[in-house]
C-alpha cells in the first residue's frame, strides 16, 4: 500500500484548491469558495484510497485468521495533508 499512497499523493498535489481570490484552501474544503472543476477528481482519488484501505484490512484479517501476522502498521503522518474520511490509514508492511 505504500506504493498506492505515493501514487495518490503525487496526484493529490496536482489538485490543490484555491478560492476566487487565489487564496489556497484546505484539500477537502467543500465550502462555496472551495468547490471547483477538480472536485470529481478528488472524489475519485478518495474512492481509490478507501478501496485500497479496505482491501488491506481484508487481507490482514485473512492473514490473522490463518495464523499469520497481520502486517499492518498505522501511519500517523500521511502525505502531509488534512486527514481524509477515515481517521487512520494503514499500510501493509
């Protein structure tokens, strides 16, 4: 999952958000000033992150059920962006 995080991070960096006065806003700002033509791309990247996180958890749970280590580690400072939908993000080690 580290690879997917790196890929998503590079795409997110190209989807910065500014208001009509060219002031930079938070990545997930959904205020009237924050909505722009890149909204669907940001939502798409978020859906990829949600999917890969869910699959990593499913793989970890399967590994745990068959007696193997889960191989998940919590990443507290991911990508330098504001936290997204999930409060925590995990990587397969």
